[in-house]
């Protein structure tokens, strides 16, 4: 199997599913005929039983085989949004680590982020808010992050520097501005990743907008 085939299958496992255009963006960009090449490869991988497809969606949505979710799962748009977020990072820098829906404790006990990443030398939790949360639901989400912070087990994560432990800030991709008050966990609320890394210099907004200083979150070499 070619290295690109393996990479496609690995990404399908990581993201649970990908639209054909996502696969083109991630693995066929720069080719003279990316669409034709992608269709040929995906057809072969499907024929050989490595991947599965939902042809009811346009563009087609592909899954690893066996698929971890139903081909008509209501979570498909959510996973595709996570893939979109990942692709937006690549415009600036490829993440050193990007885990989709990592688990921390029992369900409901601590936070359940959409992703954890190490990007631009910093660790971050990622929340992609497609629906509008009530104040109560958002407060519960924040409380689960704070509970995990107080647990201290995050200091044992393998990516942590030996001499300076860092609790990852939360990047919340949202079009809604929430009132979040936490003395333990830092939240960045932005519509998209571009707001964290403007072309010229870091943005410092106050009052009704968001204070952004992503460059202050760095992993220190041990």
C-alpha cells in the first residue's frame, strides 16, 4: 500500500469521516488533476475494502472500514466541522499533535473537548460550537474544565514539559459571545482561527470583544 493510501486511512480513523473535498485538500493538493486522482484512489481503496462511503451526501463522505459511526449518523456534520478546523490550521502551521474527541475520565465527569492539539508550540483544547448554548449549559461545560484542572492528573500528560506544567487554554470556535468567568481556565472565543493569528500583529480587544494573545502559550523545552 502506498504511503498516501495509509495517510488517507489514518485520517479517516482520526476524524471518523471525511468528505471527498477534505481528502483532496489534505492529500491531493498541488497535483495537476487532484479531483481525478482522488476519485481513482478512493475508488480503489473502497474496492479493496479499506474504506466505506455514503453516496447519499454530496460530496461523498468516506469512512474507515469498519466504520466507527453509522453512515447516516447525526454527528457527521460535527466531525466534518472538526476537519474544517484542522484544515484552517494548516494555512499557518501543521499541528504537532491533533487528537479528535480525546477522553478524560468517565463521560460527564470532566470536559469532552472536540479536539486537543499542540499547535505553534502551545497546547490547546478545542470546542467547536455549532449550536447556541444556554447560560446554564455553558456554565456546566466550564465547570467540567475546572474540575479537571483541580484533579491535577493533566500534569502527567506525556507532552508536558518537566519543569513547567501548562493547563491548555480552550479555543472555542463560536459565533456567539458567552459570558465565561473562570479564574482557573483561559478561554479564547473566536469565530475562526484567523482571529487568533491576524496577519500583522496579535489583536488585543477589550470590553465586548475578546482579548487574544495566543503567543503567550508556549511549551518550554525540558
